[in-house]
């Protein structure tokens, strides 16, 4: 047996175990039957010696007289029973002390989980719950974890996070943003291809496919060890790197490319249902990005983002065009425009709060002939400087919808009299709609929302559902 086990057994016999030593001794005896046997033998020997030391007569020579022999014979049973009794008491104490089922060690708290949806995991998912070692699987939303050492982790669904201790977590898949104050220096985040150690900072980690890890440092310093090469990369404020199974390469998050049956209502006589999408006729959809007038780089998603006022170069607005020739000779009585959200893997959702989106209709019909390919910020119809601004003289507000922080999929819709009136007044039978996000993000690589365009391979494009009446 090791010197450590011997010292722990001695401390247990003398009643001098600290809580840390008690936990360590329990680990040893649970893991190895030989360690348990050694502990039992040690305690029995200690009890026997302690009893004998308290009876000096046992150590004196009493001669060989018949009377002395009879006295020794009477003492032996008492000695044996007393020694075993002391050992038994110590073992009972052991059973209810060292060997009792250990209370799970908890080191963190699930501080926020509003609007979160969870998959099967091993840890509680109620807001306020204490957390120990185990697995959290978040399917949707943003959850905030606060560790006892002061570290804070915002987990973005869908994600799979394993908690090992108050100083170490493993992100198997998904995204998180960690903030570590000075007291939490050394907090570690492990991924399939890289291990991060914090030195007082705030950083984001993304594991999109279970094999690649993207790291972005917002503030401070993080040391990242690439598992395949064991090379340590020291990342400071503003730096980002991608760690694949084979290599580690710098990344520029600002240049990141996107990755790629409702029941029918009863209709009154003389009414009919019309559905128009951007894939119908002359329909089109695109987005524009702020200076330096970057071209549309996604042919499947309409990207929308509003950064803070000092970072407007990376603002994005969506442009949606509908061919209304199917409405010739008819009047729109009710209208609904639906958009299908798609995950973009661009930016961190926890860096963008609950967001409000506004749809504007372009009222100047002369601006209807905008190009889908190569549309730029400066040439976009009724666009205006600023993150979410449009030209009020050439637009009308059609409606708004809201998305909770971290929600990256689903369908949002806007409808009502304003939309129906806008469609009825289009003289060229073409409607242009601008989609903006009114809510700015943090500017620290915050999330870019995406909506399926007409060329998306699996999701429906922007869709108008109309009830019309012939004039």
C-alpha cells in the first residue's frame, strides 16, 4: 500500500481526518478492495494496541504460579472481546463516515434558463438549481451558468456541455461564451480538438460539427493547446483561431461565410386564397451589407444584423421582392408574410439580446427594379445610413415580430391591414419589402440572424398568404 494510504489510515484511527482527507480515503477504499482490507486491519491493530496500552498489567511478568496462570486465563477472553469491541466501534464509525454514500459535490448554479428547451442530460435544468459533475444538453435558447469561483458560462442551444469540476468543462458541440474574473484564472474549456485555459478574460468557443473548434477572444488572454500537435497558441483581445483535427489557422470572424402546413381558413363566397413566394415569377430576395459595399455572399439565406453605432460596416438588411401579377383585377382583404428562420453559425447568440425585427414596404414603385445579384448597401432601394434605418419618405411600416435570445429556428409572421393596404396600392404589381433588426448586438462578433431565401434547399422562402376578392 502507498504511503498516502498509510498516513490516511493513521489519521482515521486517531480521529484527525480533515474533510479533504476523508474524501480522498473514501475514493481509495471504494476503488480498490485491497485498500479497504488494509484500512480494516489497520483499525483493528490500532484498537488492540490502544486497549493493551491502557492495561499495563498485561506487560508485566506474573511468574509461573498456578494462581497467576489462572488470572491470565481469565483475562484472555476479556482482552479478545475488548479488542474486537473497540475495532467494531471503529468499523461502525467507518461505515457511517468514510464509507457512507458521498453527497455529490456541487460547484455551480444554473442562474438563468428562461425560454430554454432541453434534451436528455444528467443535470437539473430548473433555473436556480445547483450543479455538479454531469451533462447539460440544450436544444434551444441561452442558459447562464455561474460557478462558485466566479466564472460565468452562457451556453447557446443546440449544445452539449459536460461539467467535470468547478474549473473544467467540455464543450462537445455547440457554442458558449465564458467570462472569467481574476478569481477564476485557470478555468479550462475542453473541445474535441483544442483545450483552452483562461487568464482573466471573456471569450467565445464554437464547436459546430464535433470536430472543429473556433475560438474568439473578446477581452484578455486565452492559451489554447491544439491536441494534435500539442502546440500552444496564445490568443489575446480580438484574435480568433480555428482548430481542426490537423491544424490551427487564424480566422477573421467579420469575414465569416454563412453555413449553409397550416390549416386553410374557411373562405366567404367570392373569395379565394392566393400564395405568393419569392420563387414565384419575378420574385427575388437578397441582403445588403454595410461599407465597403460587400456583395451578397449567400444564395440561400437572407442575413440580418444591426451592430452598435461604431461598427456599422457589418450591418445587414434583407430585401424581399414579390411578383403580384396574380393579383391583377383583385383586391387583397387579408395578408400575412411569413419568414422561416435558419441557423447561420455566424456570431454568438448570447451577444445579442431578445431582438425586435421590423418589416417596411417600399412605397416608391420606381424602385422596384433592384438587382438580386450584386445588390449593394448604397444602391439598395430606400436604404438609409445607420444600422436599421430606412428612408421614411419612401417606406411604410408593415409590422414587427420578436425573437428570444438564442432562438435560431422557427417561423415568424407579420400581417394585418397595413400589409394588405400596401399590396393593394402597388401600381406595378410588384412589392419590395425591407427586413431590419431594430435591436443592436454587442458588436463583439454578435449573432447574424438568417432567414431562408428562395434557393434554400429545404426550407420555404418568404411567403405571402392572401385572401383576395375579385373587383
